[in-house]
């Protein structure tokens, strides 16, 4: 029973990716944006005041709502435009009910220049609060705080950045089919900047809520994904939005939004089960699988993105990829881990320095992380022995529990519970603190007839070794398909396969 619980706890969607998509491209596309100089001129012709409610559905079933408002504060020219967005979600995931809430508040001056913003995220057992204020023309001071840790950082945001909400709709409703605008967006979960293209496809009549709308259909293109939005040309905003992985947003009233969140608690739709990647064929012994030959369909991959020591691309033909995946193997102690710099002798090669540095969510330089890492590797000079000690401790001591959060190694060290993300981040933080280059891998892993989104670490012990401290695998089996490497800012790229990918098992060894 413990084994089954542990496996199910580890097979969770990479929440960062999907929540980031909700925050930026579903609930309010382009939370913070910058554009051409003419964009501000466009805004000056419209009074950006709005109050918008969107019903959120997953495969037709209500799971929550989004509310966006913007108003003018005449009393303060530095905080003249006030923008608020809140998202409330209530859904089932592997039989567990999850109530997730996000809220973003931003203040712009009279020239639509961002001055302050806050971001709040909460789920069962987890809270995150970000407070940011402008220091000068380009820099903001941002204070991150969770229930167990805090961090202060300076981030760069261009002076001409403006909060999205009604602005993009004002711009795109004037586009004619075939025209497009490109925007840069700031994600408050990672403080990273990404580029989004909004492309007007066609005009279309739409019936919704007993009313008739003339709309422009706009494609939001991001990381190879396309979301379609129907935007009213007369200023009513977004009427409908569709994503390729089953999320839809529909304009509604406050009463309809509250009814949707109430009804969401009664649905039996399991979010994670419905988002699993379907498989044709069966893997007879997944945890003992040594080699798989697979056909991936529905997404156009780049060969370099899938190629690693364990993975080999045989052929790519449009949206079909033939991929061979091998299980990893644990090297003998001392056989491949005798590089002097791994034991503190000699300089670290340039290609590995980034994998030893702290990063967002990987606080490998924090005194608590450093102290725990030192205690785990004390007396061990061989890299493989040190990696094995950290792996065994994380697997044996972190409670397997579903968590909807933005993972942090320091938070996990203090709570000692979580799913695959939490296990992975803690392992990477401890490994880097112990002098072992380590990285985060996000991809798919097989369980009970389907591939689920999963995360696991790789550690350098003379060569890269992929381990799974959630499932207790010192070397991952062949059902672990790596799709993305990196921390929070990279993991959002997983959305490009969501709802589009299917897998066929061609051969199993």
C-alpha cells in the first residue's frame, strides 16, 4: 500500500507550467506587457476601465472562475490605474480536492508605467506572497515570502511595461485578419520574460449567453502552443477562449462565476487523470523496463530537445517522432566519478558551473541546505557515494503528498513533504550544496496504462545520472521520457505537449 501511495503521489502534472499558463495566457493573457511605442498612443484613445468575469471549464465541467478589474484612482497620479485579477479553482486530482487561488494587483502611473505589483498564491497547505516596487527606471525590489521562507531580490522590468488586462484587447480588436503584434510578458511566478505573438485570424459572429457578438478571432502563440480567443469588436472584451489541453474560458456574470465554483466541488472529473498522455500498447514491466521504442504523435519536436545519453531520436516526420529511450544505470563507486574537481580538487569546468549555482527555488547556498548536505555527505569523497546518500535521505524522509505549489528546496526541507517537484528540488538543492552538479528534468513517466507529467533530477558523478527520489529509483527506468531541463522559467515549456501528445509503444525490452 505504501508503494502504491508513493507512486501515485509522484505522478503529478508539473503544476508550475499549467498555473503559469493560467496566470499569463488564460486568466489574463500577458499579465505585464511591453510593446511598440505606438501601444501607449493606442491606449490614450480608450479609457481602460473594466470588470470582467470568466467561467473556467475543463473538458466541459466547471472548475472555477477568473475576475479581472481595472479602475482609475484620481487621488494618486503614481498609482492612477489599478488592475486586479483573481483566479479561483476547485478541482479533483487523484481523488484529492484542491482549492487553488491566485491574485495579482498592480498599480500604474498616468503614463501606464508599472509602479508596484503583488502576487498571491494559495493552495491546501501552501501560500506564496510576492511584493514588488519600482526602485528606478529599470529595477524593482521584489520580496518573496512563503509560509516557511522569504527571499529579497532585485529584478529588471522595462519602464514602458504596462499591465495587460484590457490593453491587449483594445489593441487586437483593431487588427485585421493576417495582422499580428508581438508582446513581451513578465511571469510573476518566475520573474522571467517571454515573448508572445497575438495574431488576428478572422472575424466571426458568436452567440453566447443569449447575445450576439461580432468578434475577432485571435491566436495567442507561445512556446509552440496556440490558444484561440474570441474578442468582441465593440469593447465587451474576451467572450470565449479555448486551449488545446481542455481548458476553456467563457464570459459570465458574478452570479454565474460563484455558481461555477460551487458546482466545481461536485464534479467527479479528475484533472490529472484526464490530462494523462494516452498510450497505444502496453508496457508489461514499467519499473523494470530497460529500453523502449516509442512513436510520439501530435507535437513537432526538435531532435536536439529530445536527445540525451539515454534518449535517441530515430526519425522525425512532422508531428511524428520515433524515440528510443534507455533506462539509466548506477555506475560502480569510483568507476566514473574520479574527476578531481568533484572532490574539491581543482577548478570547476565552465560547463558545470551553472549546475552548482543557486537558482529560483533551488536555494543551495542557504545555511540550512548547506548544513544538511554536509551532514549527509560527511566522510564520503566519492561523488557516487555522496549522490546515493542524498538520494536515500530524500526518498526515505520526504513524505509523499500531493502539493500544488511553486517548489522550493528550502520550503521542502522545512515541511518534509511533497510530490515529485518537491522531491526533485530538494535533491538538487542538497546536491549542489554538496558540490555535485545537478539539474531538474521535467517530462513523462508511465503508470497504470498512461504517461503522466513528472519531474526528477540528474546529478553529475563523472557522467550524468538520472535518479528518481520520489519513486525510490537510484537510476530511472526507460519509461522516464525527458522533455525539458531547467528550473521554473524553463518548465513552463511543457505546456506545448499538453492535450496534443499521444504515444504508441513499438518495442519493449
